[in-house]
């Protein structure tokens, strides 16, 4: 089995989760990478994606598990030769276990390009932060794990992901409404208990 | 950046970003054409015609071909509000910058979308308002056979097979800078109609009294389908297309000649591709796209003479690919075709409920054949059957409607006696209103009125309200408008423009269709739907008479007479029926 990490940039961020799955399936067929199929009435490829991201979120840290005997290096080469130009494999590793990556990933790191720097302690020191989510006021404080400006305009934020998700667009709106205008953002890492999947899954 | 903000707020933004797998690397060229599809991305991406034309144009030196689809309401409004002109998907160039926009006209109800696309591209809608700085607006596809209702918006139409004539048009566009010279030059080609070169006169009785100028346009015919241009790859849509699969065209034309079917007459003569060519095209398409399904398209794939050989070859070369056989006739439904399919449903179209009416429409299928087909289907484990019928056909009586009900009851009976599955049978019956279409033997017939429609539906509804049967029907106003636009004349351009200005758009989508807009647009110009849905006299000048479909009017009249005398003409396979094409083409049957 292979777990690979891929990016959705340059327009591909607008391709939905289900369509991304469809494109990965077609890429594997075109690349002639042999993949296991389910044994049911309508056999389908055994491929599993990391938790869905919302349409429009640029990402460099999506993951996918594929039931195949292909070796990691040749997988990367073949995949990238046949994948849509904006869905690209960044790294891949072999694994013996069918990890349920969709359920394991619990936090994600994002870059927020901001107009101005502000003191992130103003957020981190709060006990609760209520924002409006479709008419319901919800506390998002526990979903904000870490914030750190690396330059005057670039904020690295670690936010809760998976079952306890804080969407990046909601956080961007919170920043814009309260601290500084967010010009753009993208997802850069995904973590399982603080570690990247490629560093912790065997 | 603004576009990015818009994309984040609209439904299915992947419709508008391009960059699909298999997209060509485009560069701005000497002649730049954008193929425009007046329906949404996922519908257009399933269309084979535009891909054939695109491939054919790309083979001409100095030509670049891009694509554009109609935007959904949300994206269209956002473009307008932000003053972003509609752009092509590949090069992201405003449509206005192209030398030519080629619209694919598949369905009459897409006409307002042509206007919406031009409007969103800041291009004047009427051809007389466009000077040399605007692209040439061209239309093609089945609706171009009667282009008169939209004549005022287009500079030229391609009538017939597009793959060869489009190349000639591109070459002439490279030669002539002046629009007038170019239009004059292309008008000499078979299959090209330039509306500005023909004038239509109307008599006191509001009927067409005559035409002047260039008054005859013969359809373009691609003589050798086997060697004709066909794309060996295709772009894989960013979002799932309505038919998300690879497609090959096994034959063009249909030997059956059902008297209501426009495509059956428009796509004559019958031409086949060889098994060898089709196999090559199929392998290349599957390898280049990664689709797991291949559709063998044509108007009647069961009539392709080498179907079994082709299926055998495809199974050998593409063992993992599911083969889809759309448009299978009841009498060609055989076990060989179905045993390899895992499908649990069967769709077929008896079209009429009684043998008498099937004879009238020349749907050469007998009660026995329907029964045998259903039995075979039940034996292969099918648990869901979808039936298509038409109502309002010429000579139809209540007995014929009851015939539809009888077919359904018969199927239920057959299933209960022969069922292989424990699952109960689901039958879905879909009934559409007959639309008299140009170039068919029924082109002179009237369409039923709303009162008749309601009576017929009530009768069927009452008898088809049975467990396990789902009965559905088309909206009458949609069918009526389709009939008006299909048989319309040039006066309808003003009506279409008024309807568009009053808010008609995306008419093919029920949530947007507003019949009242069309009613008032017709009234505004002193017309009514019945001007077009009425019975036409056989000696009347019809709006589309200037188009030479090669099938003669005499033949259509004879077929009309045979319909009324309940005489079946049968398939071209049983001998040439002398429709007119035999004078110029030998159908290789």
C-alpha cells in the first residue's frame, strides 16, 4: 500500500472532494498503476482520501492511501506524469497497514497572508472566542492551537482539523473582522497528534 | 483576484477554471476560434460534436480552438456585477477577442443562452450591430437545420456534418480580412448559410410568400466516416460530466426512418466506421483519459452491422472497460449484448402504445418483439424497466393511450410469471409530447393543444397510478416552445430577443423556465404559439424549405401519406426506399 501526499493548487482548489477522488482514480488508470478493487457488485478502486477540505482551499497537504504494490518512487513519477496539471504528488511512502487517514488527521497548519502583523497573544490569551456560524454563535478558541507570525505579513496558524474542524475561511473572516485583513491563505501541513503522516505512519 | 473571490462564492466553481487533464497547450494564433456551448459545463463536456469540430479545426495551420460554456446564473450575475467579460476556459481570453465564436446548437431551448453568452461577452446580439471589430458568430449542430428563428443573431450557420466544412471556413477566414468578403466566400460552400444573403418576404396572410437572394443551401456531408477526423483523446472534465465516459461514434445516420424522428432524417446517409478504426479510437481514448466506461454512440447502435465483432474485439483489448450501448432498439436487444453488462435496469422506447400507432410512426417494432425483449431482460435479472412513449402523435386516439397502459400491465404480468429475482419490478413510464420537427414526414402536422394534453395526461395518470409504476411527463409549455422554435421563421428572432430582454435564460432548466415571458414576447410581436404549432399545408412555403437536406420533399410527403394509411416503410437494410440520397450517395448497407 502507498500513502501519498498531494497538492491542489492553481485552480484545482475549486475541484470538490468527490471530483478529486474521481481524478485520482483516472490518473491511476492512465498511469497503469495496478490498484486493488472491491469485490462487490459494482467494484471500485480501493483508494481513501484524508478528510475533505472545502471547495476553494488551496492545499499542499492532502493525503491518499492506495491499495497497490507499486513502489513509492515509481508511484510518484507515474502519478505526476498522468495527473491533472494542478493535482501533484509531493511525496509518497509504502505502508503495510490500511491506515484510516480520514479519521486520524486531527490538526492542520495554514499560511495566512495578512495586511498587518498583530500580537497573536490577543487571541491565544482568550479563554473563549465566539463567532457566528450560519446564525449560531460558537466558541472556536479550543480549535486554535497555535499562531505565529514568521514575517510582518505571514501568519502560520495551526487549527483543529477532521472531526473538530475549524474552517480556514471562518478563521480568516475572524482575523479580518477583528485584527487585520487576510489577503489569501493555504493549507500547508496536516498532522496526526502533532506529527506529519509521513513521519508517524508505518 | 476578483475572479478568485467570485469563484469562492459560486456553485461548482470548477466549471469556470479550465486546466483539465488532456487540455491542449494553446497559443494565440492567426485565426482564433472559441467553441461556445450554450448550456452548462457538465452538459457540454459530454458533447461529442464539439470535440470533433475542435479536433478538425486544430488540424488547420494557424488555427487555435478554445472552449466556453454558459455560466450558471450565480456566476453569470457575478461576472456582470464585476464587469468581467465572459472568457474562454483554455486561454482565459475574453470571447470578444476571438476571430470567430462557434455555437453548438443542440436544443431549441438553448437559444436565449446564446444571447446571454454574447451579452456577457459584451458583444452586440444582432449581427447588423456588429462591425469588423467583433468576432464572426457561427452556429452549427442539429438546430442549425432550421436556423431562421435565430437568423438575426448569427453571421453564418453550418448545416450538416461539420468536420470538413469547418476546416474550409477556417482556411477562408485566414485568407479574407473583410467580413463581407469572407461571408461571400464561405456562402459558396456546401453546408454554409449566411442569413444576411437571403431575404424572406411575408404575404398578407402572414405566411412566407417567397425568398430572394441566395435561396438554396445544401447540407454538408462527410462522405467517408471511417477516415474522418476523430479526436484520439479528450479532456477529462474538472467536475463529473452528465455522461462521464469515453465515446466513439460507430455510425452516423439511422436506417429506420421513424417518421417523428428528426435526427433519423438529418443525419442521412448511413455511414459506418470499421471495427479496426473503432478499436484503435477506443483504445487510444481509454488510455488517454482513464475512463472506465466506453459508450458506442449512434442513433441506433443495435443496427451497426459488426456490433458483435466490435464487442468481442473491445472486450479483448479493453477487458476492464465497461461498454455502454445507448439507443438499443427493442428488436436488437439480445443476450450477447446484455450478459456482459452488470446493469439491473433496461431502458427502451416503444414510443406508441398500440401496433396501429407504431405502424403510423414507422416504429417497426411488433408486440411480440417487445414481449421477447422484456422476457430476455427479466431472465438476465433486470428489476427496473424504463419506458419512453410519446403522446399527441398524428392519428392518436384514446385506444392508443390505453395501449401504453396495456404495455405496462403486460410487463408486470410477464415479470410475475418469469421473475428470477426476489426484488419487485419497478417500471418508470415517461411520456413526452410529440413535437412536429422540420425535415420529417410529420413536419406539416399540428401539435396538440394544452386542453388535449391535459385530457391525455389525466387519462394516463388515472390508469398508471399503480404500485411499482412511476409515471412522468414533460411540461406542456416547454414542448410547445420547442415546437415553436423548431418550426419558426425569421420573425421569431425579435421574439427571442424580447424574451431574453425580459429575463428568459437557462430555459432548458425547469427552475428557470418562465412560459409567461414567452407568451408576452410572442404577443408583443403580433404572433402566437399556434402560428407555429398549427397544421401546415403541404403547399405552404416552410421557413426551412431553402435548406436542401437531400432527402426530397416528395419522399417526406409520400411517407406522410403512408403514415395515414398505416403503412410501414421499414428499415433501409431491407432495400433502398429512395429517399433522395441515393442520387448522390450510396448508403453502404
